[in-house]
């Protein structure tokens, strides 16, 4: 395995962990919002939930790019082994 591919796989793992944490935060803020007593606190938790959802979306996009790079590295390795 090339160092580049290994590095990319490690980055993908880190991003996957970050996505899971964002999901956890979304659930936390959603629950907190549902328990909020005042409208201003409910709104604050809803805003935080939305921000975490946006973070997750961005991380998923980054993960998709990394996975595409990993596939390119695999193809490069297969092509190099044919030579």
C-alpha cells in the first residue's frame, strides 16, 4: 500500500469519526430543543442543530472526495503493476 493511499485512508477514517460526532450533536441539540422551556432557548438549540447538520454535509462531501482519491490510487497501483 502506498503511503499516499494509507494517508488518505486514515483521513477518511478521521472524517468518518467526525461525521458520527456531528450526528451525535444533531441528536443532542434536537432533544435539547424539544425540552427547552422558552422560545429563545428552543431557537438557539435549533440553530445549533442546523449548524451541526451543515458540518455533517460538508464532511460527507470531503469524505466523498477522499474516497474518490483512494480509488484513483488503487487504479494507479493496478496500472503500475501491469507494467
